C-alpha cells in the first residue's frame, strides 16, 4: 500500500520508522511518502496560510498549495482530510482502508482549512471530540490502525480478528505468567487446557467487558440467541 501524507511537519512521521508500521515499511508492505505542501506554495514567502475573510482569530490554510500538492500525486486513492468535524474514525474504517492500494491523508494546522479544500477530499475524518494542534497525530493513529490490518503485517493472522471492535465487542481479559501474583490469581479455566471451556469463557468475558465498559456497542450489535442468553446470565450475576 502506498500512503501519501500532506503535512507541514514531515519530521513528525519519523515516529512511524518504529514498531509495527516501521516493520511493514521495511518489508515493503507499506510505502510512506510525506509531502511538505509548503513546497507547492506559489508565492515569494512560501506561505500556506492567510487571514480569514470576514475577520476573526488565527490563520486559515489556503487551497492553492494543497490543491497543487494533491495534483502532484499520480495515484492518490482515497483522499482523507483530518478535521474535528469529520466522521469519527473507527475499526470498520481501518478495516476498509486496509484493502486499498493507495491512501492520501491531509493534515491541517492553524485554524484549519479554507472550506473549499474539503471538496478535494473523499473523506473527512476525526479522531475524537477534542481539538489537536494539527492533523499529524490523528493521521499517525489512523495509519497505525490501518497498517496492522493489512494481511502479512501482524505475525499471527488471528490476533486482529480477536481484538476489540473487530466483531462489535471488546476483547476478553488476557493473562500471562505468573499464575498468581500477590494473591491475584489467573482464572482456573485458562490453565485447565480445556479449549472448549476457554473459548466459552472468552466469549462470556468479552460480552461482560462490553456490557460494563461500552453498553452502547451492544445496542448496535446483532446478538445471537446464545449471546443474549449469556448476557442475561451476566446481568443476573452482577445483581447477585
Ligand atoms: C487547531 S485545529 C483546527 C480546529 C478548528 N479551528 C476547529 O475549531 O474545528 C488544526 C488542525 O488539526 C487537525 N485536528 C485537530 N483536531 C482534530 C481531530 N479531533 N481529529 C482530526 N484532526 C484534528 C485538523 O487537521 C485541523 O485542521
């Protein structure tokens, strides 16, 4: 996958030399191309921002440098703008983007973009209901979430399908050695070696985690009759 990023701070993306995205780049699965759109400004000062028409605080990113930078990309694929007013990024978006051959992210700064920049994009996406200084950190989060879903990136192919949000539920609790630490024990079933019982426990605990932490997700999900039965059992246990 080729990922282009239009940014005023290309060095921030050095963070993606590391960890899983770094490895995916080393393997040639992901090719990350950062473009400083200041290089495309057609004015003597190389400025990319100007005062807002109608007045008001701060500076606005002008359309010209961004439009020219986009035109320089042969195959941009989806063009994704970072903006607080966008659709909130989620696992389903990461899943769908992970099958694309090309993605292009646009990172804002200052007070944001000239409204006409949004017409150049296919998607406007937010990382959550808060305002950051620029679109670089949201873009890095989205690149990370998307890259780990590209086949061949995660060592164990099943680990992404088991993770939180992949099937509309949060992940079950995980434990590792030691089996007991300062009186806190790992649930017996997990050391029983009984795979059927372990799978049943994990399904129940995944439902419990979701009920406790994100009940809104259960409202969105079509539960099987078996899952509804398990949920009733969990609710009964919680009131006992
Ligand atoms: C300081 S913000 C601009 C905020 C804008 N004036 C507003 O009130 O909506 C500068 C840039 O950071 C990025 N940004 C800030 N918060 C974001 C968020 N929650 N999700 C995605 N991008 C964000 C956007 O690219 C935005 O153009």
